[in-house]
C-alpha cells in the first residue's frame, strides 16, 4: 500500500508541478520569482486532494507525510526517509540553538558597550528572576504588564537602569536573525510596549528583507497600511537599506548604546510622553 501510495502521489505531484510551472510562466501577472512558489503550492494541494479521493482507507496523515517526502525529494534530491528526518532534526536544532545564541550575543555586546552607563541588558529569564526576587522598582502596573510579556515570550531581552540604588526595567528588545517570516507577530507586541511607555527596539542580523518597501514601512510607518512605526528603532548588522528608524550597526553597537542611554534618561524624567513618536536624536 505504501509503495502504491508513494508512486501515486509522486505521479500526481510531478505532473501537477510541471503543468503549473508552464501555466504560471505564461501568466503575465506572475513574476518569475513566484512561478515555483505558486506551482508547488498548487501541486501539494492537488496531490493531497487526489490521493485522499483515491486512497479512502489510508490515514490522511500518512498521505500528507508521503507528499511532504516527495516535495523534499524534488527540492533537495534526497529520497531516503531517515536522511530527510535527520536533516529536518538538524535544521530545527539549528533554528532553536542559533536563535538563543544570537540573544546571548546581543546581550554580551550590548552590555560591553554599556558597561559604564548603569544600564544592563538582561535576558527574559533574567528579568523573570528579578521580578520573582522583587528586585525591580517599577510600579505594580509595569510589573503586571512585564509578567504578561514574559509569559507570551514577546521579547528576548530587556533594558534595565540603576538609578539611586533602584533598578527599573525601561526597555523591551527583540533580537532576530531575520524577521521576514514573522515580522507582523513581532511588530504587534512592540507597538503594545510603546503604548505602555516602554522603549521598544529590535536588533536584526540579516537585513536582506529591508530591500522590500513593505518591511521598511513596518518599521518606520508613514504608509496607509502601516501609518505608525513598529519600533522606536531597528538595528541591523548592515549598512544597506537603512533610513529613518532603521540604523546600521556593528559589533561595537555604539548607536545602540547612545540611544539606550538617551531612552533611559527620557524614561526616567518624561515617561508620560514616551510613546511611539519618541525618537533618538
């Protein structure tokens, strides 16, 4: 049954994919870059529906897994289930570990840049510990809001300031190797942070997504779709496509340091005005 299923799905997928590539190639509304994306999406849909109609007694999950393996084979040339599983496991491990490694990297670099400023960048788990040990001097409303962010994992890092032997959390920081795939999910909690009068920033490794105006407007605002800026500032390890609230940075994070100090001083003295319109000088 499994061999018959795989052969059947392979035939449907390949036929659909080839035919759809030809169809979309003749469609002037479809760009060359999107031909494969559209064709493979439609091929997957056609394959799952046709296979479900033909193999009514087979679990749908098995059909889906079979088409998935066929798709992986077309993209990579790998046709061994065990190797595919290992590659997927390795990729998932990389995504999880590399993301955490980048957070730790930003914490280390930022604290090195801020070592004489009384400002400290802490991980989410560090902030949670500060709250549990009652070492934060923010108002109860702030503490309640920060607990919600920790529970939702909205931010990766937080900015704290020591003033008169009291520690306050004043900033929320996201650190992403890239935000192309989840920029909307990251933007919404950032806007909420600015509405709660916190400094909200994001540090990004790969700025390739900034080639697209859509993502630039998500950061800077000023368009009908995104009238409001999504962050007080985005810091990217690239000097390409940077403008307005998008700042190029490097290992020294000097502009991040300057803005963090400026934001802390403003937060301590004029917090009631610290909304999304605030911008570092």
